[in-house]
C-alpha cells in the first residue's frame, strides 16, 4: 500500500533524478567538445541513481535481479544525449533536453511503481514504460546507425556490419525482455524467450540488410545530404517493426491476440513502412 507520504517521497526522488539528468544535458550544451566525458558522466550518474532509487545492495545476485530497472534509464538517456548532437540549433537541443527531463520524471515514477509487484498492473505507468521503450528502440537504433555511418570504412565494412547487427539484436532483446517482465509475465519469461529471440533476430536481419544502403529521413534541404542531416531511415523502420512485433507479444500475454488484432497491426505497420519508402530520398549518404 502506497501512502501519501510515500507518494510524496517518490515524487521528490523522481524529480531530483530527472533534474540531475537535466544538469548533465545542460553541460553537454555548454561543452559540446567534451561529449565523450559527458557520456561517461551520464552513465555513472544513472548507475548511482539506480543504486539509491531502488536500494540496490552491492551483491551480484541482487544487482542482477534489479538490473532490469537499469535498462530503460541507460538506453533512453544515452540515445537522447546522442540525439542532441544531430542538431546545430541550440534552441532545438534545449527543447530536446527539456523533453528528456520531463520524460525522466515519469520514467522513474513508473519504474518505481512496477518495482512493487502489486502495482505492476497499473495501466498508466505500464503505458508510460511501453512508450518510453518504443522511444528507446528508436533512439538506440539512431545512435547505432549514426556510429556505423561515421566509423564505417570500405576496408572494415564487414566487421562494422557484424557489430551493427549484434547491437540491434541486443537492443531489441533487452527492451523486449523488460517489457515482457513488466507486463506481468515473470513466470512465463522462459516460455516467451523464443518469441523475444525471434523478434530480435528479425530486427537484426533488417538492420543488416538496411546497412547496405542507408538514407536519412527526412531530408529537408539539398545541402543536408552532405552533412548527415535527418535520422537514418533504418532507425525509423526498426522502431515500426519493434512496435509490430512487441504488439503481437503483448496481446498474446493479454490473451487478446485475435485475427482482427493481428490484421490491424499488419495494416498499420505496412502503411507506415510504405509512407517511409515512398517519401524517402533514396540517395546514399556516404
């Protein structure tokens, strides 16, 4: 049972966590040249917040058990931090940072809610985590493909493609694993593991195929083709695919997977993918 006092404490702690993350983002705006150190500082900060927010004992079994609550804060914030580097306008970076601070508040609140098994069924907090998970897949995929585009060379292309494929597989799997657990399937984790693995393999296969010909989306101006403007199209595509695949698992968990539901998911996925393929400018960026 959550009392008003506990709720107030939860609100205060979540607010402090989100503001501390906001401080790191503010520093990144002021010191863009120190992005590597800022990334490291963000990782350390999230680890510290996770440790105290969830009262994690520094014992390996306990840390492994509560590591599921670390997945979204780490991946979401790292992806958001990298997203700010894609914009040259300080105002746009500031808006993204503000949105991240607000999202972090609701993220920490929702994570703490589901930390208590009796609260896991709360629809609002469950939906918050689902939305943040989809955003995490998009942000993570964007970061992975951007790094691939920047580091890839013809001499080592095969190795970078392999690393890209493995990274997308892991991203799909850890987020899907968290959502499976968070939606009350703790007892069926092993039973649903093949679904998560298959979904992750599909995401990895799409990533591998997409790495052969990468375009950015959207491309507003002609000159943006030369400076990597926009988001890698495969990142948007993978977010849609993850939405489709996880939607199937979610309805299977909820025992509501019917032919009509499956048809609706297929229709929405095909519609968005078609819009992307038709409106994209199919020119290589490297």
